[in-house]
């Protein structure tokens, strides 16, 4: 009776059911409350008051640094006397189309893409606009800088001619080397290149005036085997020869025993490290090999003379100034399995590689 009466007294009011909580649950709840209070104790300042929150919404996480914007290149088009402006990487496709045969090996094309990119980046960073007739442009589309086919030419002369596959191959070479440039001591190099060597490249000072540490003479035996431009023969009569050299006919003696050919006496005085003619004498006047090459319109400054049917026959070896990378040499190396960076390290002594974005950011911060 007592137990039932006690229960009656403790029974909750109608419509309300009382839930009995186990003591262990109360213990857990106490621990949770203490845990929630701990952060307030940690962040509160020394005076016992909580440090106020900053007004407004919480700041958003800092964004990732933005990549440097791709530079634009302004090209003077000689055929139309206009300026074409386009992104650097797009410009390089036009350079490859003009400078190197599309049937070349992919690694040779990549080497050319890096060299061409380095050339224009160096020009952009230095602000060099030499040799450009329009002040709005930084480079021309000629070999005075580096050859280039305009977007209109690629559309009409390549796409409409069914050369989409060749054009795609050039684009891949540019894409797969995107942003890569050659540097020496942290700066982009003067990445000169040419068609075909005579078996060696030339020291920069043997063709130009300045001695550049990464433009050293190196062997390039591949050109002899594969380049159709390795050997060229031109003929001219004695009068034309003398006139082009700017000499007076009477001042030029003729060689003896030449079966009456009347060939001017030519004597080679010295050669460069790259096996090209450094100095020679025609009659009583001394020239550099480069001077004779340019005056006579020869392919190379490595040449020899002989008389054939009363005319002077001049044989040249190689095609171009000879400084920097040989394009046919690059193709020969690629055929032997060399990668683009290996090719470039062979032709440009002691160089490193960097990204266009890094070099541009350094310019902007300076």
C-alpha cells in the first residue's frame, strides 16, 4: 500500500510523461558543457572578457596568386605595311611555320619553339625595337629578326591548302614547351639560329663584334649528312666579281697559268674557330669573310674558288651566319633521339631554362 501510494503521489500530471535520465547521461552532458566552455577561456583576454569579433562577415580565404598574363607581340608585316598584334604563344606558331619545315622531328620543332620564344621574350624585356620601321611594332616578319607567317597567311596558305595536320604539329610543339625560355645568369639569352652549318657553329665575335659566353663554336656534324643546303655553287664572270666587291678592274692582277681565264688572285689569310674564312685578300685588298659573303650574296662565309669555262665558280659550305643553333643540326640530333633541351644545351653553352611568367614578374617588380 505504501509503495503504491508513493507512486501515486509521484505520478506526473495527465498528458505529461516524465522521462527518467540515467546518471551516466548527466555525467556526459557535464563533460560536453565543460568542453564548450574551454575555447572561451582560451581566446579571452587577460581581463576576463571575450575578445570582440571583427565587424561584418568573416573574410574570405586569400585567393591563389594570379598567373602572369600572356604578353602580346606586335609584328610589322612587310607585305601589307601593317602591324599585327597577337598573344606570344600564337605568334610562335607563325614563326615555326616560317622558320622550320613542319616535317622535322617533334623534338627539333620544340627546340625551335623555345629558341624563338627566348628571342622575342628577350626583345620584349629589353625594350629593343631596332630594325622595325613602325613604332607600334616590336619585331618584323623577316629574317632580320625571325621569319613569321601572319594569321591570314596561315589561314589561306596552310588551312585552305589542306595543311591542317602540319599546322597542328607546329601548335603541339609550341604548346608542349609553353612558356619555356633559355636563360644565362638569370636573363633570357640572345637565341640566334640559322639553317645549316659547315660542320661547326661560329663564335659570336667571329661574325659579330661582341663575345657572348653562351654563343661558342661547337661541332655540328649532322648538317653534312642531311641538309640539302649544305653545299651551294654559284658562278659569275670576273667583271661581276670585281664590281660586287667594289674594286677597280685595273687594281686586280690575274692569276698565272689559268689558261687565260683572268681569275683575280685570291688568298685566304686566316680561318675562324668555326672553320669559316676570317680574312682573305683579293688582289691587294683585304676583306673579312663576312664582307665577301655579303657583297657576293653567298650562303656562308666558308667558301672556295675555282675557274670553270672562264668564270669564277664559288662553292659555299653551310647556309647562314653560323652563330647559335643550326636548324638542320637540331633535326639530326632529334633523329638520333635527343630531346629538345639536350639539343639546345649543345648549341648554347652553359644555359639554363626558366618560364616567361617568372621573367615578366621580375620586370614588373623592378
